[in-house]
């Protein structure tokens, strides 16, 4: 989660590859931003065989903070997005999990 406006009221999802010893491998990159949405609870799973990452998160209305969506992105090892979609938009979804 990255504070988009710097005051902690609106978050985007960003990523960065980190080596086994905690060193940064590449520059950070934006995974998702969306007007009038703030994003929470990102989870990441890695597919070692294909070097792909599944990132899931919940989206909230930035004004009311009501949960609106659960969404995901599938990224390659360099952070390029293969796919990005909303999974649900009803019943105030929240706290996604990831297994890939």
C-alpha cells in the first residue's frame, strides 16, 4: 500500500521485487490506482515455475470507506501486468487471500 496523497487517506498498490536477503532488485512500480478508490489488504503469491505474481486487494470508496470490490492483477517477474480485473462488487467484500 502506498499513500497516494501523502496523508494516509488514499492508497494505491505498488510493488517491488526483493531478493532473498531483503535487497531491492528493481525499482518500484504501480500495480493499481483508480479515481475515488482507496486500496487495502494487498496479498501476493508467487508462481516460481513461470515467475509470475498474483496480487489481490480490496477496494473502498474513498469518500465513504465502504468496501466496494475485490480485484487482482497477474504480473510477470518484471512487474508487467498480464491481466487485471474486479472479482466482486457486492456485499461489501474485504480481506482477500491469495493462493497461486
